[in-house]
C-alpha cells in the first residue's frame, strides 16, 4: 500500500552533520505520524523522533534532543531528519516509519517501514 525509501546516510566525522530523507509512495498515503528509529551496532532498536502529520508537532528521544530536527513536507509526502553535532554513538542503521493510527514512540504502532540507511560517525 505504501512504500518508504530512505536516503542520505553515509560517513561523517564527529561533530559533523547529515540529513536523512524518507519518501513515501504508493496509491494511498494517509499517515497520522511518521518517525525515525535506529538500530545500533549492538542491535538495540531505539526510537529517535516522530512528527504528527497534520499538526507538524515534533517529539524527540532525549539522546538526540537539541541536535536532531525532524520535519515533513505534506505536499511531497517526505520526512527529513537533520542530524547535527553527530557523535560516534549515533552510528546506526536509520529506519523511516509511517503510522495510519495513533502512534508515538512504539514501533509496533507503525505499519510501514523503509529498508534503512547506514549512518557511520567516526571518532
């Protein structure tokens, strides 16, 4: 029904910035919220941020608050994650997710997932 495609991952030195993008496509797209999660090298699945589709209200994990910014374009059906002041602990595979029901930090509430994009932060 909905396909999510992430892009923008790569390698960055600590203190640098990266911008991730997630594009939604398909016949029907009616998300109530979109989010970013990440899976660390230790295989921990962590909530990063989410945004309410209509209102644009944003929410963040404590570990990224003040450094990351999530945004969305309702016309283009895209969600971005601006990541600043990157740390080696930000190294992970980042996943975009979309929900068609009430959702916040719970991964189980998200119906659609991208395939992930690798972010590696050195030093």
